[in-house]
């Protein structure tokens, strides 16, 4: 069954909207889908929050309106999608909780539209001041093998030939074993069958170090604001898995000086998908964070 959709200037954007209290937008990451928020969403609903969970562009039932639109997967584009969604739903101010790409989207929103946000929480990915992508250390570059694969033609062809297999490789290597079963992966992987999933994925990684990779100029205003922002005023919670094999804990250390209000939590034994691997602990941390910034 398809979830509801609304039209933004760019998308037919699919979303789930439940509850009637203070709004919280949950933004999923890559390679994941809106369904990954299930336990966290249900816990927040039980607490009386209104919870909105969109399908990212290129995922699930979200579709581009124009075949000629650049399949821009940057956080700037994703942040605009969240603002368009909030505008359409009449959300003046709201909290954002994001995982992976969703975390980067939350930081981007905090830079570009702080007046719209009550608080943000980022899972797995650390804040990058000015949105800069720097060449990582050799150790981190090894963990990012999947990104470099997308910069060569044969790698692009391999991802296009088997996007679900590509995503599964990340699930199997980014966290300690045993955190998911085949049924859950198959259910989630339906979101990767979106006809634009590969194009958005490729663009999101390739533009970082390839000057010829196109970016949608409609988001240049957000890009410019982010590029000028070192410090975030929006209250921020960062949740890190202590056993994350993609973005290890040291990647999120020592960033407190870039925030007015920042709290970092490391969950031992948890990998890159904290909301799936340890939903009770994540929910407890979010409850504390949201209650501090109602």
C-alpha cells in the first residue's frame, strides 16, 4: 500500500504523518528506508509527539516530477525537501532527528534555517563545519571503499547492475553481525528499487570530489549559507555507535566548540544503525533531548 504523497516544486514526496503533538521529523539515511524508524516513531507517538517520516528523494514512493531534474542527493537538496514538506504540512517549528544522510540533512537545516528548528539529533554522522568534504585519512579512506567504487566507470556499472546487493554489503559490514535478518533487509530493500535510487546515490557521493558532477542550482542559496557556517545555534544531540565500522567514534570527537548546545552519546557495541540496533537506548536519549527543548 502506498503512503500519502504531496507535491513540492521538485517531487511527489511520500511521507507518513501521525500524532497531533509537537512535531518531530525523522529523516532516514543511506542505504535505509523510512521503515527503519518504526520503534523510535512508535515510542515518540506514545509520548504524544506528532511524527512525520518522509521517503528521501530516490527512495521508496518519492518520485521526481520532471525527468530532466538533476538527481541531486546532496544534503542541501535533502534539506530543501524537508522544508518543503514542513511548509506543506503547516509545520512552523519542529525537531529533526536524522540518521546518516538524515544526520547531514539535520546539520544543514540547522545552518540554513535555524529559526524553523526546536532541536536536532544526528545519528552516526558527525557535523562537518561549512559542509566541507575533506580527503580522509588512509584508514578512513579504506572504510569508505564503497564511495571510491562509484568514481570509476566499472564501479558505477556494478552498482547499477545490482543496487540491492550493493546496499546489502553495507548492512553486513558497517555493524557487528546479527543485527538484522533477511526478511527485514528484503522489506527495506523495496525502497532501493525506486528508479532514481542509483542516480541519487551516485550523485550524492561523486559530487564531493568530482567537479564535473552536476548539482542542482536551485539549492545554491542553501549551499552558500552552509559554506559560511562554522557554528550551529540549534540544540544538538549526536548519537554514535561505539562499534560503527563505517564512521568510527573518533570521527565525531572534539566538535563541541561548533555548537551552542551539544551533547554526544556513544552506545557501546552498536554499529552504524543505532536506531535499529538499539532502539530503546536511542529513544531514551531522544526523549531526554526533546524534553529539554520543547
